[in-house]
């Protein structure tokens, strides 16, 4: 500044040059900072090596998927057929029994006494009738034979008196007496035959009472009606049971019945003898074989569905009555489908995804699955033929990730 208070003329040029130099310095520093701190991370992340396979398109067997429940082939509530006190229970819940195996034993003291009484009564009548075999002949009954002998004697006497009457050796009164004796002997003979017939009918009744008493003795041992498993034992030693008291529950679980409900639009698919594949939640990933045994002749009006019953072998006893079952019934038609390895599908919270490789990067796709065919699964939506899908994503792939195929 000069004495007059003004700056030299060139001072403005100096200030302008300094400002320009300072701005350039800041600009260079800013550019250098940006180059060091804002590098694209995708450019620095190496490509992930993965295995992949193309989506396959091939014909698939189609199955009708229906649901139902497993039921015991047979179930019996076994009851006592004779009253008495329980003296033995040789089975427990879960015991496997053969047909006719003892379940509960009831005291037979009273029924045995009744049997002995009935047998004695029958034997008494048999002795009276003189029976030595089961064949009955009234003429061989002792009382009848005696009456017949008396009749024959009276008839012979009458015949002799009749000849003497013709010769006028005997009187008419004696002749009438002999004739009356013949008629009386004939009546005695007929009465003896009738009594023999009545005694034989009584014998038949006595024999029936013997059979009933013997059955009562046999019924003191309650037996299994068929081979199966004891599901419940309802009485214990010391309990008194009446006729009709339930003592045990026996079920047959081999085979098992499967009651299925088929929608009306698929009625033509189901036939008796058709093979069915079953799956149950208790054994995920396993399939069981069954055969259709019964197809209802009519649809249920409340559901507009057909009731179908299949039979499944259960020799190992793994399947249990009451389990919910899903049945796959072959429909007979084959249509092409898109298949990918099951390991390529990632399902989280009910949503299934696959990851396809496109231009060296991952592209996430939401898909819908269909039939499972061995190690592959059908994709009904979300993919196209020729897409390349990554194997085993296991949460390590994401949309946009750079990858390379091994």
C-alpha cells in the first residue's frame, strides 16, 4: 500500500493466481482421496467357484396326490361270555397274540359243577333208554320191549281162545275177556313207545344243556378272536365280570387299511388292484406300498368325493393306526417337465429358490416345485429349459454374486 492508501496495480493479479493455485491443490487432494476410498467392492471380490447343471426337460409320470388315515385292519372289543371272577390275566397292553390265545381266565368252579350235573342227567336218561350208541330205536327200549312181549303173549292167547270158541269149548265171556286183554296190551305197548319217544326228547334237551355247560366252562378262558396286538386290557385279577363285560381290545395291524378321499374329477383314475405309494410324516423321505381294495360305488354328497380303501403291508409294525397318510396314485399320463437336482433348491420359510448362473453372476429365482423324481425335483414355474442352476447354495449365494463354474 502506498502513502495514498491504495494497493499497487498488480496486487490483484497476484491474489488471483494464489487462489487458483490453492483450488488446484484441494482438487488434487480430493481426487486422490476418492481414488483411495471409493473403490467398487465387486471389482475387488474374487468370483466364487461353484458347480452347476442345466435344467433338464423330460417326460414325467404324473401322480394324483390324495390324503387319508391309516386304520387297523380289524379291531375287536372282546367281552366275557360267562360271569365269574377273574383269576388270571396272561397278557398286557402291547402283547402280540395268535388267534385263540388266552386273554383273561375266569374262575370255572361254578360252571364245572353245572357241567357235571348236566352230564349226570343226560347219562341217567341214556341208561333208562338203554342207549349204547347215538342211534335211537324205540323198539329197542327195554320198557317198549316188555310191552311188546306182553302184547304178543296176549295176542297168542286170544288166537287160541278164538279157535276154541269156534269149537264151542270155551264160553263167549272168556273170549271177550281175552280180547280185552289184547287191547289193553296193545295200549300198554303204545304208551311205552310214547314214553320212550318223550325220554329221547328229554335226552336231547339234556345233551343240549351239557353242551351249554361245556361252553360255559370253555368261555371261562377268554381268547383272542384273531392274531394281533392287545391294545387295552380292561380287567384285573379279582374283578367280577358279568356276561358282556369288555375285558380287552385286540387290533390287527398287519395289514393296515388306508381310507382315502378322492375328488370327483379324478374318479376315473382309481381302480381296484391299483398300486399306491404312501408317505407319512412319521417317516419323512420313506415310501410304503399299498393296493386299492375297495372303491365306493357312490360319492359322498357332503364332500363331492369318492371314498377309496387301500391295504398296506405292515410286517415290521412301523406304521400305526391313526397316522395321517398321503397317497400317490399313478394317473397313467406322462407330460414333459423341467427337472433340477433337489440340492439346487433352497427353501426358507416355505419359499423355494434356485440360483441360476447368467453372464458370470448369480440371479435368484423364486420357484414352485412339483413331482419328486429320485434325486431331482420338478419345477413348475420360475425356470426355463436351458437355464444353468447352481448346486448346493446353502446360504452362500446371493443375487448379483460373481461366480465361475468349475
